[in-house]
C-alpha cells in the first residue's frame, strides 16, 4: 500500500476518535481543542495524500474510491456532531449531505460506464469553505467569530448548491447512460 493510500486510511481511522472527542467530554476543557486538532490533521491528510499521489504518480483505484469516501465521512461526521452540539441548523446539514449523496450516485453511474468525473473549481471551493466552517464552529471563539461562523455556514451552503448545479449541468449525459 502506497503512502497516499495509507494517509487516506489514517483519515478514516481518525474519524471515530474525532467523534468521541467532539461529543464526550472525556478530556475536560481540552476536549474541544483535541477534536479540533484531529479534524485539522485529518483535513491536512486529504490535501497531502492527493498531492503525493499526483506528484509521485501513485494514483490507484483504491485511492480514487477511498479518498472521496474518507472526505465525505469526515465532513458528514463533523456536521452531524455540530448538530448535536447545536452549532449548525440541521436543515443546512441535510442539504450538504444530500448533495454528497447525489454526486456519489452520479460518480457511480459514470464509473460503471468507464468515465471518471474530476472535481471542479466549485467542488473544491465548497470543500474548502466547509472545512473552514467546521473549524470555526468547533473552535467556537465567540465575539466577532460568531459572525464569521454564520458567514461560512451560508457561504458553504451556497457553494454546496452552486457546485451541485454545476456538476449536474456539466454531467447531465450521465443520466442517460446505461450499463
């Protein structure tokens, strides 16, 4: 197993620990900071594994499948924890997760037909905005950051919808494909 795939697996392994630190106050006042550190490290492994895979020509079918899955698991886990902690409205999370299911379905159909659909600019912007939003919401720094948190919630939501529409328009031929 190559290094990028090991980093992807590490991200998946980190998710349950992240969830526990998000929801169970086992480390007192440090729980929030430990969960934040775990989320940031897991997010950085996402950037690093992709970079290494492309740089060293280590792109594998395992990585093509597991990397986006690991990202979705990390982000969805964080968002669900943030609902539980009353830091984000559930309707926002439902829209974000619904987009992920729709895109995953499209990718499966395309994959069955031998087509790989690359991430778009809008999808990358969506991911970055969601990561920043989650970091701000976990850190919960109050004051002016409360306004910044709200801005990033609605920015992430808008980019989620825009990236979905962009994805559907660019790949509408996938709907007419038959295996």
